[in-house]
C-alpha cells in the first residue's frame, strides 16, 4: 500500500511540476499586467536613488503614493517630481525604518490619513563598506536594522490588512549579493531575500493568492550609494542606470513576477552557482561561474 502511495505521490508531483513549468513558460509570452489605479503604494527610502525613481514611475498609474524616509528635504523633491509625472496624491512621512516603534507609529498615521497600504516597497537601505572586519560594530547592527529588520516591522504593520482583504503586494529591494553572498555583510540581503520568500510561502499556505511578492536583486546601480564604482565587465555585469532599473522594477511588479535579477546575465550566473545539481561533470562549470562572479565583484570593489 505504501509503495502505491509513493508512486501516486511521485506521479502527482511530476504532473504538477510539468503543469507549473508550462504555466510559467506561457506567462513569458502572455504576462499579467495588473491595473494599480487606486492602490496605495508605500515606498521606504523614497527620498533618493531607486526609491525616488520608483515613485516617479508609479506616478502616472493613478496610485496614491506614500513616501517614507529620514531625509525630509529629499522627500519634498520626490513629491515635486512625482507630481510633475502625473501623481494626484502624494503623502510624505519622516520615518526611520530601522526603529520598530517609529515604523508602527507612522504606519498607524498612514492608515488613518491615507488608508490601508496595498503595495509595500521595502527599499530603504544603507551601505557599510567592503570588508566585514573593517566595519564598526555599530554599523553592523545598523545595517541589519535598516536592510533587514525594517522589513519585518513594515510587514507586521501592513500585512494584516492585506490578509484580511486577500489583496496586496510585498516588494523587497534587496541586492544580487542576497543570492550569492559576496561579502560579510551580504548576509543582510540573504536575510531579506529569505524573509520575503518565507512570507510568500506562508501566504500560499494561508490560501491568500491575492497577496503577491516581488524580490528584486540588482547588481550595482549608479545612484551614488556605491560612489565611484566601476565594472571590469561592462557587457556581462554593467553598472545599472537608475531610471532603467526603476522602470524594470515597476514593470515586474505589474507583471506580478516573484523574482527580478538584473542585469539578466545574473540569472545564468545564479543558476550555475546556486541551483545546478552538481554531478562531478558539472563541478568545473560551477566553480568557473563562481570564480568569475567573485573575481568581478573583487575587481569592482577595490578594498
Ligand atoms: N545602488 C546600488 O548599487 C544598489 C545595488 C543593489 C541594491 N541596492 C538596494 O537598493 C535600495 C536603494 O538603494 P539606492 O541606491 O537608491 O540608495 P540611496 O542611498 O540613493 O537611497 C537610499 C534611501 O534610503 C534612505 N534611508 C536610509 N536609511 C533609512 C532609514 N533608517 N529609514 C528610512 N530611510 C532610510 C536614505 O535616506 C535614502 O533616501 C537599497 O536597499 C540598496 O541596498 C542598491
């Protein structure tokens, strides 16, 4: 009997596997394109860089924008640019996302003044520099608080309303190092990616298909966060343009894709470094991809 069950379970697995694979393949050609008019979109770290660009790209889509940052002057400029680009309603709040109490307090204010956030974009981030041992303890803690823990608190604040209405979208702007771990503090992003994946699985378990997740893992972007950064392999691993990156992020959200890895060459490198089952013959290929990626990162980040 248990043998028959095993065969049945294996067959069920194979049928579902082929079905979902086929579905994903068809979606490449006929992607979803959701209408976000009327949605409340909250962006953390909206006062500069990618956060600001994402706000600008959402502006013409009829959403209500909620901007969080510690940089109030920068937020004012984002409001101005969002309005020029068609935003009708933009609300800005000073909020230090690394401070749990401040996140909860500001979230309550947003719920009262604007409504329930339906698209949450965790984008605020800080950079710590290159080498783990050179990084002061206080900065190690801060980077965990901003790049990782802040995501916990914003989810806690806004996810319950999404669950109640079975409607929402959780977006995590992480980093390609969240897939490969290339420096000590890349662990921030490994956590951020793992956390977003885990909650996505939880939502599926809770039968809340209306709550989507998008995890964004870009290589270096020319925003100033990594000032003076250069790439030794501009064709394979180019430094990304912020406007292009934000546009691609917004399209990926509209298409309800789970992952976005840019530049796209990183899909291949990720597949080779992370997911290839490694029978002996593949090992040289795997270590080649790993060495290549690490070498480029090393060259792009002179100590
Ligand atoms: N720039 C890159 O090369 C790059 C590459 C991969 C991923 N990322 C990620 O993209 C995101 C945006 O990066 P960016 O390049 O636009 O950086 P940026 O420095 O231009 O902008 C980050 C924003 O976050 C805000 N911020 C910082 N700490 C905050 C806090 N505690 N509370 C609220 N706001 C805070 C800053 O004031 C700033 O406006 C970050 O999460 C970063 O890790 C950046």
